[in-house]
């Protein structure tokens, strides 16, 4: 049997391959270039490109592509073959340094939010040398950034890389104040846990709503859902286990550190969690993970659903973003150590995060705002739309003592005793976990739990990196001028705790009382995407991103336009899909069943008026009333969709979609879901929730 260690990363042009295939001089120059963030010399680029081509061809590759992440939310690639014409009508295989470093694509065909006119087509892709190239489907994929002819970022990778540079600069300033001269670079790290559903392919293709929108627009609850909580961490079904085995193998070949897999709370829902990686690499790997999940599922006659809320009434799917900061010397700056109360460096970085999350609550909420995630946030499996931080009892008590200038009495770790003498005793964690918190400290990292399952992690981490960089910049500005570093440090930590402690909440985020409390504290509650997105270009946010050179103001306005436009288009597609299903499938089926009931009533009465027709009569009446309500709703929805095309202001249109189209869709759904509960199963025109959730 082949060991995982034998083939892990076999499709990746990683450090080991580079050492084997590049000269020592070329390898060292490339590594220095990556470390220092400088431009790559063309002669070195040519050597790297030649080695990369030979390696790729040896593994069956015939083409290469600049693999990038435009604002569509998915990845993009244009394949070019390695062939070049030779004399005598033959070809040779070539790949130059110029082709490695830079590509060209049509920038006007991707979302640009007004940065590019249709006739201004030129755009460029540029190699991100910090993320390894890899082979996928016999194509050499080169991770790249994507920008316009004028240099504006048109993708999600470029701002993420800029934000990583921003937090690196400010963190190094802080470390030097603590006397740390060894660290020369700092990187944020991320481990994104990925939730998803698996459904049978044959059933999937019978649901237009799943095919067109990724979620069910109709569907009554089955008699059994996740009521018994037996699916979570339960025995994995053989069909799903076979899928997971193939998925792991494909991801491991690509160097993705897939680690943990299990059943999630809802039937047919599952999760995959990787080991953390540098943030831009983790973002690349997560995009790959979502793509490979869908490909592998099809091989097993299943479909992988990545929508945030594919089924009403059961768990939606999130993506938990485990974020931390580490130095190139291997120090995790969010590691409290055994005595966090005495770890001043840790406390300062903790305060930087508190300050960042409190001052830029809106940005964190914006970073997860999508049409799909609006259905999930605030439900039983997801945190509310209000952003808060969970620190746990120990850290919260430490901060309270600092604020009050009181000594902290460290408690000895309690041993866990489970009441069985043969079971080993082990230290109990000083803090419980809180799955209702949007932003929870989990030992040596923060878990940002608000992301939707289909989201790129690039956006949320760009926001988080930049906000924390700003906190660290302000801290460094103050501490560098101080006469007494220790006195200034103490005062700064104390003042930050006092000012930003409102963001700390260790209780139940699902409790309605928390929403009341959050309002009293002055915390934002941006419930929907149209509520949240316009805040992106608030003056304070423009200052933040432009000062740290993460976005230009033009790039920010373009992104707002893209995100609002995407929201509106998705709702419009959902509305049209619902009209199509209702008029072509559901209402005709109900009409046919109504005819059957009417014929039965007439048949019984033709035999004898004494025969009981109460079931048929009452059911027919119910169906007629609900059918009339559904049809009336469909006509109203059609009218709203007609108004959609006439509204050109994207901000107003997003509010119209939220307040009119989605409301009408919900009214139609309520009527049709009620009909599903009383119409003969043989007449119902599509697979039910029970079919979809329990047939894998």
C-alpha cells in the first residue's frame, strides 16, 4: 500500500522539487526574492520557468495557466499549451520566464465595478511566488494576482497580500520595542474549516432550484430532521466515506493539509478541516478544496452543496476561519503561555485584536455579507449578525484585574475526573468553548465563525489583517515616543481594555437578551447584506485601507458596486427560478391532483349522496385556497421582477430585493410548502427534503 507521505504534494512545485531541479544559485536567489518581496530577475525567472515546465511535463502536463481569483467568488484559468512551432512542421515545448511572471487576460469580462469599461479590455496576471505552483487535470497552475491595465486590483489575492504586508510592518515595530531583533518577518496564518452537504446526483437534477441557485426555494420539513442530534459525529456512511477517502487523496497530492473530517449536525452535512497555513496559501488551498470537493462528489454520483443555507429548517453551512499571527522564528504571538497575566507581549497583541474588532465591527460583518449567508446568520447553527469577542473566564478576569489595577490570582489547573477510576486524569482547560460567538479566542488563535461556506477566505482576512495592523500602528506610534516603555505599555493596555471591553461577550449569542444588551453597548446589528455593504466606504474605512495601501478609494467603491450587484443578481435569479418552478411544475401538479379529488367526489356522489366525501371535500378546499394564494404570490413576484429591470441604482435595488422580492418569495414558499404536506406524493413534481437529506 502506498503511504500518504510517499505521494503528499506530488503535484506541487514545492521547496523540495525546487531544490532538486534548480541550481543552488538560482534556488537561493529565488528564496531571497520571495523573502524580501522583490521583483524576480528575468534570467532567474527563465531558469525557474524551464525547470517548472520540465517537471510539469514529466507528470503529464501539456498546458499551463495563470490561476487567479477574480471578484466572481470562484477561480479563473485560461490554458495555454507549452508547444511552439519548430522547423519542418514540428513543435518544441517551451515556457519562458516572461510567461511565468506575467500573463494577460480580458479584464473587461470580469467584475470590475466600473474600474474597466467594456472597450478597455487589457488586464494582467502576476505570479505570487509565495504560493507554490501545482498540477491539476494535466495543467500547470500558477497562483497569480489579477490587476487592470491601470494597476487596480481586480481580484481577492492582491488586497490580501497587501494586508499581509501591512500587518507584517506594524508587528515588527512592536516586536522591536520588546527587544526582539531575531524576527525579520511576520505572517498571519489561517485554518479554514469547511462545511458542506452531499446529495444524490439523480435527485439533484430533478430540483431546478438546487441547480440554478444552490439552495432549495421550496420544501416542507420532513417528519425527521436533526431533531435527535444523532448525525453529528456519527458513523460516516460507506458512500460518504468513499468520497472522503478520494477527496483526501486528491487534496494531499496538491499539498492541501486536509486533517479532520466528520458528520455535521444536519443529515447529509459534513465538515473538513485542514492544518493551518500562511494566509494567502490557506486561501488558495481553500479555493482548491471547494473545487475538488465538487469534482470528487460527481465521481461518486453525488453533488456537493456549498450554499450557506441549502435547506430551510436545518443547519446551514459555515466556514470557521482560525486566525493567528506568527514570526518567521516560529513564535505564535497569540500564545498566552502558562502565565498570560505576566505575558505583556501577548496582552498587547490581544488588546490590538480587541481594539480592531471593536472599531471595525462593520468591516468584519461586511466581509461575510452575501445573499446566501443572510439566511444563516442568527440561526441556531451560526452566530448573530452582531460582532462580539469571546475570551473565556480566565482572560476576561485577567483583563478586569488590569483595568482595576488589581493583582490576578492565578488558579491551579483543575484535573478532570469523570467518575471512572480506570480513566486517566488530565488537566481541565481554563476556558470553555463558545460556539455561539462570532469571534472566539480558542487557546492560541481567534476563530472567526461568521463566514459562509461558499465564501473565499481572502476578503475576511484582508479586513482582519488591516484592522489589526492599524491597532498595532497606533500602539507603536505611542510606545516609540514613550520615556518609560513599561509604564507606557501598562497604561496603554489598561486604557485599551477600558475603552473596548464592550466588545467582549462570553454568554449565549443566540439569546434575544444579548441583542438587547448589544444595542445598549452601542454594538452594530447589520442584519442583512444591503444593511452592511454601504458601510464599506465610510470615511473611517476609506482612511484605514488607503493609509495601509491595501485598497485605493477607487478599488473600494468598485468592490461595493460589485458586491451589491452580485447580491441583486442572485436574488433576481432566485425569483425567476421560483416563478418557473411554480408555473411549470408545482401549480400544474396541484391542478391535476385537484381534478382527481373532484372526480372522486363526483364518483362517490353518483353512487350515493350518503357516501362520506369529507376528506376529499376538505382537502380540495384547502388545496384550492392555498393554490390561489400561491398563484397570487407568483403574479406579485412577476410584477416585482419586472420592476427589478427598471431600477438602475444598485443600492436602492438591493433594498428592493430584500424588502420586496425576498418577501414575496417567502409568501409563495409558505403556501407551496403547506400544499406539499397535503398533496398526494405521486403528484408532487420534485424530490422532497426527506428524499434529499436521507438518500446518500
